[in-house]
C-alpha cells in the first residue's frame, strides 16, 4: 500500500473551554451588577429595599409611619377602637356566634372624624360578617382575607386616606 492510499488518521482537535468559562463569569458579574443597580435605585426606581433600615431607608420610614419613630416627637398614628361585635352565624349544625373586636389605625389628625362615623363602620362590618359562610370561617387562612375585605369596606365608609389599617384584636368562633 502506498502512502496516498492510507488515509492519515488524525486525532480530533479538542475545543477550548475558555469561552464557556468566560461567558459564565461574565453572566454572573452582569447579573450581580444588574441586581445592585436596581436595588440601589440607579435603575428603575427609588431603590427602596428592605435592608436599608440602618441608613434611614424603607423600614425606618415604615416604623416612623407606624408611630415607632424612636421616641422623638410622639406617635404618628392613633387607634380608634371598634366596640366588640357578637354576630350569629347560622349553619347546618345550628347557630354559632362570632365575637369580633378590632381597632382602626388612623393618622392623629383624622381620629375624631373616624370616631364620628363609627356607627357606619360597625354597620358595614356587621353586615359583612353576617354574610360570611360558616364553612369559610373554619378555613385557617380566612383571617387575612377577611381583614383585607373589612379594611376595604371601612375605607369606603371613612375615606381612603383616613384609615391606614384594621387591627383584629379578637376573633372567636364558638
């Protein structure tokens, strides 16, 4: 056999893994840089992150709005109590009762206005809680949903900016 007839057997050339490693490193650096830029507010917003409490960030602002301002000027919120409600709920196993007590978190300047419409607030809450099914009240996750629904109804009665939150003090079904 001649040399022209024998095909030369060449080993396949291995490709370098350097472009893959370089691409992975650049992706990680780019992702980290993008996260930092968005989180610090350089891109897409004011940069309110939950970890800025020590620097006067979002958490410090939330504490100041809630009346926890480090004891400098006094409370930034007032609480208007709602008289306890006892609501009868008809079910398949007979009548059961729900005892409900709450407080409304309001700005101090709106405390008297909200207290003056308290009969309307009680009426709205009483009507809503009577309409809730007994089976729904047995669900462990119901309290958050009810709280949101009741807060929305109270804000409709009192005005959107007058009530910040509804704090449930007592919720007993017997």
